[in-house]
C-alpha cells in the first residue's frame, strides 16, 4: 500500500488542501517541540541547580504547550472536514461512473459489494485522514528538525538516533505487507457477508414458502464467522506490530540515554544540554511509531479507496460529443453487421446482426432465450459497444453522439421493472418529472392500468403491487415521456389476455416506433414485422 495514493490528490481537491495544511501544521509542530524541549530542560535544570529564576521560562513553556494544543485542534478540524469532502467526492464520482458504465456492467458486479463500498467501505477513510496522514507528515518533518537540533548539543546522541531511526520504517514496511493482505481478506469477507445476506433477505419469501428459511441460519453464521476470523486476524497483526515498534523505539531511546548519562558523569555535557537531548530523543521516534500504529486503522479505508479507483478506472465506451441527434420520428434506425461478445464467453451474443427499424412501426424481436434479443436493445441504448458493426441514424453512427442526448430518443422498459418506494404517480413521473396528473392518468390508461389510483402506495422494488401491475407501471413511465422510440423487453409478461390486448392497443395508439422483445403469440401477431434473432436472422413480412 502506498503511504499516499496520488490518485486521491488527482480526484479530490480537498485532499490536496488537506496535505498542504498538514505540512504547515507539521513544520510548526516540529518547531514547537524543539522550543518546548529547550524550555523544559531550562526549567528542570534551574530547579535542580537552584541558581536561576525560571518563572519566565515556565510561562513560556505553558504558552508553547497551549500552542501545540491549538495546532492539534486545527489538525483535527482540517482532517475531519477533508475526510468528509473526500468521501463525498469519491462516492459521487464512483456512483456517476458506475451509472455511465451502464446496466450491463452493473449486472456483472455484486450490487451488495458496490453498496458496501459506497457506504461502510469509504467511511473507513476517516482514520486515514484524521490519524494516518497527519502522522505521516509529522514523520517527514519532525525527526529531521529534532535530530538537527540535537546535533548542536550532542553530536554522538544525534548520530545514534540517525543509525537506529531507519530500523522503524524497515519494520513498518515488513509489517505493512502482512497488514495489506489481512485488510484485503477482511474486505473480501465483508463483501461476501453483505452479498450473502442480501441474497437471503431478497429470497426470504421463497425460502419461507419452501421451508428453507431456517436452514439459511447456518449459512449466514458460517459467512459471519469467516468475517469475524478475518477481523480478529487483522487486529492480532495490529497489536503485535505495535508491540514490535514500541520495543524497538524504547531500546533506541535507551541507547541514547546511556550514552548521554555517561558523558554527563564524565563532565563532557552540561545538565541542561543533556536534559534537552533526553527530552528530544523520544520525539524523534514518536512520529514514526504513530505512523505504524495508525497504519492499521487506515488500512481498511485504503483498501476501500482502491476498490473505488478500480471502478473509476474502468474505461467508458468511446462515444462522441455531438448533440444534433436526428429525430427518430422521421428517421430510420439501422444496425449493420453488429457483433457483441460478453467477457468470459466464447460464443458471441450477436453475430453479424442486421436490422432496420422504420419510423412509426411496431417491430417484434423473437427467438429462443439467450439468442441476444435484450442485447439488441442494449446496443441501441449504448450500454454495450459492439465488437464489430455500427448503429446508424440519419447517416451518422450512434457512437458519434453524446450518450445522454442519444438516449433521450428512447424510452426503455427492461425485463425487471425498477420501481421505488412511493406512490404510483411518483414512479410514473420518474420518466417525466413535470408530468401533470392528467398526463400520468393517460399513460396509465395506455398501459392498461386505468384501475390504479395515482396515490396508491408502492413499496421498494415494486412491493404492494402484483407482478403485472409492476410491469404496467413501468410501461406507463415510458409512455409518459416524449421519446419517439419505445424499447420494450417483454412488455406483457405476467398479464392476462384481456389486459395484454389493452396494452397492445395502447401502444399502437401512441403512433410511436416500438421495438419489443416478444415471446407471447398475441404480441408477435400484433407487430407489423417480426425479426428472429439467432444464428440466422430471418425477417418475416
């Protein structure tokens, strides 16, 4: 693990501000440490020798101690505010980048892992900014100043510190390698726990239906035990490494103290100088010891930030920046020789697929499950970059246009309706936030859901609605938009015959271009054309 990941400085302005403020505070703290040691040595020597007035030195010492307390408070305030700003920045950037990568990329990620990263994972950056980085700055500034000042009083003691001080970073590096591995194992254990728990909670109704809910207790307990073992292993390494660093620093300070004591007895050093050296010696080792101590507290946050950077550094599909998208109400939409291959699969999902969609027609994509019908919709929306081939509208390739401008031409209803907690009207207005109540009712009517009240409650993931109602609300959300092309993935799944007929009539009444994935015979029959997606594309009149 790098002490300071440069990617944090590039992606978060607050991290750069914090680092600059920490350097200034570190330099000031180092100067006050030296002044404090000089004043303390003067006060003690004056009291012991009983030959000097130490009142002014004592007041100056109190002022220095107060100054160090103020600097510590400033460091804490700057660290906490910077940590909050950096976490907010990383969360926003990671979430925005994940959304730009699209549903296809998200489907390959564990939603629980991404949720854990954006919540608990990045919260672990607090100790990294509040404890580790300030100590890292002190470790880079204080020892050099302290050793330099010690050399003005006792060159031998300063040389002893110079020789023994590098042992601490060496031990820290050795311990850090072990800690990094433990932190990554702990992060993976936490991801597995979150993923398994999410799966169990999501499937709990099915598990209870088949009497298997209690059997999952043992599985959750096993995953929890693995997380507990990984956490305790990290703590064990942290405690042992702290002991090793404390022992090494104590032995080093003892070597300095023995040498100073012998030279003091022989008369080669004065009492005040010897006291100053003895007071400064532990201060040379303290910042490095504290870095090692807080390294463990920050390791989980750094592991989470590395996971965030993995998401952020995933390349986006190459798209243009043109916003003059042709109006698909009057323009043909064409796919030429489109080939798509998903990572980890040998066979292409689409192989040399051609398609032409004319304005205002209703076109059905048919074929066996897994033939690539949903992939066609994903290619049109720009969620997938074809390995070969191109999507063309008005003589221009789709990848020349800015993604959000291109996608405004489409309204998409996926296989699983994405509904959120609220009312029916709230979920329909996700497609058009400014839609009036009348517009929402007309969209519901066209979707065959005229019986649904606008204020009817909808639970998370569409709970409180039947499967068919969820599908129709999602369809109404697409119809309330002014998009000229509707991309529908099995829009009548779960509907009875009469409702399906009402939905088909509503779609035709819109006059829009409709491209739908269809398996049900009534939906295929109602289409103007059907295209079979598979090894051989067959267009039926």
